[in-house]
C-alpha cells in the first residue's frame, strides 16, 4: 500500500529536526541515567506493536538486534508478561510503555501502581528519559500510521 502523503516529518518545515532532537535528547538522558539501550529498543518496539507502526517496528527491531537483543526476547515481546526472558526492570518499563501508549483504554490511564513499579527500578532522571522516549515513539508511530508510511529498506539507514 503506498503512503497517503509524504511523511509530515519530512514535509513540515522543522518537524524532522524537532522530532529527532526530542528522540536524541531522550536517548542522551537515558544514557546519562544508565538506562540500557536495549530497554529503550524494547520500549520502542512495544509501543510500535500496539500502534501498528510497521516503519518503527522495522527500524527498532533492527536497532534492537544491533543493541544485542536475542531473538527469543524479540519474538515474545508482545507477550512479555508470560515470557521468562525479561527482567523486573524491563517489565516495569514495558508496563509503563503500555499504559502511556493506551491512555484511553482505562479510566486511570497510568495507574499509580504502574508508575510506582517503574520508580522502584529507575531513578528520576531515568524515569524522565523513559517517559520522554515513550512520548517520542508514540509521536513517530502516529505520524507514520495516520499517513500510511511504508516500511522498507530505507528504514535500515536509521538503525545503522
């Protein structure tokens, strides 16, 4: 299926730079806070699975492999609650990702229990980076899904 329009990230002046700066700021903050790149890739993949963003799934699965992710973790990510491959800290990050991605699915969009569990594993700088990362990937997902952007080999350049 061809894209509906050129990606707004490319056609709206300044949008790509702003979005890339947001993602880079989150990555830099995560690195400074000791949040593993593999965790960020899992977060990006999980949000992209929920949102059905083929572009981001393609790109971040490549990034996850580059970060050393094992196939069994990638293959079972959608069922992370039932798979033995994830640490408690990763589970907390994934739960926060799901809550932050599915804001309208429950009355208490991000329950205190979900946030508190994440706060057990991540200090405030790491949590802040995680929250910005979740917001950024959801923005990218929405731009791509609304405009039906196609996944493909061009995404490999972003994971290199």
